[in-house]
């Protein structure tokens, strides 16, 4: 689930959290104005924690929808995530970005990278298992590859990347059981999860075209983006839901953890990992998310798993890896 808004399209991870300049599929680890400070904790440990947090996010969404409407789950997630980043900005004495143009672009990024995909995933999990939602999230790099061929002229297609794209969508058909006529599959919920995964690369491409050269720090841009996404949900939620009559402990705790850890803390971890080891290694977290999401859904929620789901997921991940691969540069010949 992606929480960061990278300047270049890639996996999202999922992800469940997407925000500004460094996503699991992200790229440039440091925009101008960003200071690199590496925590004492080894990056491998932080990488594993990040994969666990994002992998469990789909389970937390499912639990949250047991007590609250999907828009309410998304609003709570964004609210608590923004609170964590606000504290981080206060500690680092980081300022919000300036300029109406920047805030306008951030509002668009907040919609495509936070408000829309988070809401779609929450609605999708009303009717599909969290395991399927997690696997649909892994298709983000495939969508990103397909869109970049059209929208980004500098991303030249290669045989390997085109083969990865075809392999990935073959994996999607395997997950969905296309040979069975998609029997037993909730089409609406699955379509929402796939649209959520598509929303991430749309946002990434937009950010790459509009904010890649901004002088504000990653933390500043992301904090502002999450704040704007929270405002968007604050306006939309009352139109489609009513105030909850009760606040059950389990769903409320799930939403709090989803926001504070799955969105706020995950973004901070992601920045540190990408800045320390680079985006190529950092984006590998994308390939662990569906595995953890599937394990969590099966073991903790008792969700059923047929053979085609894990097999298709492996094919999707293999295709996604191919789309992100780059050919090795040949060493220059000696004179």
C-alpha cells in the first residue's frame, strides 16, 4: 500500500499508504532540501517492520469495516496518519510547503494517492477477502509500467519489461480464476481493489510531472498531502455516512493502528530505508506485502484460499519484478 508519492511510477505498494516523494516503487530518494539522517536501527530490521505493517494493513481495513463505514475507516486512517507526521514535523521543525501552485498539485496528489485508493480498498473489502485485496495491490507496478509507456516518453519499453507486463496480467487472470468464468468472485469489490491499485501510478506520474523539482522536504510535502487528503474525506464522509452510534473497541483500534502505523510511521520508515539503501532495494518491500497480507488473512481471519490465488500472486510478483528491472550497463571499452 503505497503512502508516498514518488517522482517516478512504480509499485505501491501498496500499497495501503501513498504519499509524496518516496514510495516502495519510488525513485529519487532525496529531493532538494531533504536531509539524510540514518537511524541507529539496521535498515534490514526497518525494512522487515515496514513489510509487516503494510502487509497487515489489509487485515486492519477488514476489521475496521466491521464497525465503521468505509469512508469513516479511511478518514480515521488519514487523520491518525497526519497526526503522526505533524508530530514528526514539529520535532524536526520542518515547515509546510509554500505557494498556491504547490498546494494545488498536492491536492491532486492527495486524491489519487490517498483519498481515492484508501476509500476504494475499504469499500472493496466489504465484499472480497483481505487476501485478494492485498494481491490486487501488487498489480500497481504493472499499471505503472503500462501508463508510463504512454505518459512518460523517457520510459522506453524493453522486451523484458513488456514480457513482465504480459506475465503480470496473466497472473491477475489466474488469481481471478478466469477459466472458471470468474465464478464465486465479487466483480464489484475486485474491480474497486484493482482501480485502487491503478490510482497509485496515476498519482505517481502526476507528481513526477509537477512536483519532482520542488525544494520542500519529503516530510513537508507528505505531511501537507496527507492533511489535504484528510480534508477531502472530512468533506465527503458526512455526505455518505451518518455519525456512528457506537465505537466498538476492535474496529476502533484497527483504524487507529492503520493510521498511526500503517500510514504515519510507515512513511517515516520508508523514507529512511530508501534514503539509506536506494529506491531499487527499497521498492522490494512491494513483493512481500501480498505474501504477508495473505498469511494474515488466512491465519487470523480464517479466509479461504484456493490454489489459484497463491499461484497467481507469484506470477503477478514475477511480472512486476520484470517491469521494474533495468538492463545492466555494459562497461565502456578500454581505449
